[in-house]
C-alpha cells in the first residue's frame, strides 16, 4: 500500500527502457537479473510482463464501482428503480 507523500517513478516510453526490458525478457532473461541491471523493482517488471502475457488485463478500463461523475442517465434510472423497490 502506498504511504502518504510517496513518490512513484514514471517509466514512460520516452526513454524506451520499458520496451528494452520487455524485449530482453522475451529472450528468456531472468526478471531478477533485469531488475538488478536496470535498477528497477522486480515487481514493476513482473507487472509489465503480466500485461504482455495477458493482454485482457491491459484494457485501460478501471475496475470496481464507477464514480458518480462517470454514471450515465440510464445508470441513475437503474439506481432509482432499485431504491424504489
């Protein structure tokens, strides 16, 4: 769990480091070895590889209950009908 004020590192595609690591992983490199070589946490590399191996996880959609501002008119009507019962 993230603690208050924690800073997260951004491995964007600007530096292409993410793509380089994933290519090396495809060449049967060890995650721990890649973590030590590029000074990136092994958990981060595991997350990237999981998204490559399971593309359905990389849909970009948020999981869980939708926020109030994201609800459509139909959603509000459905909630109203449920409460009315």
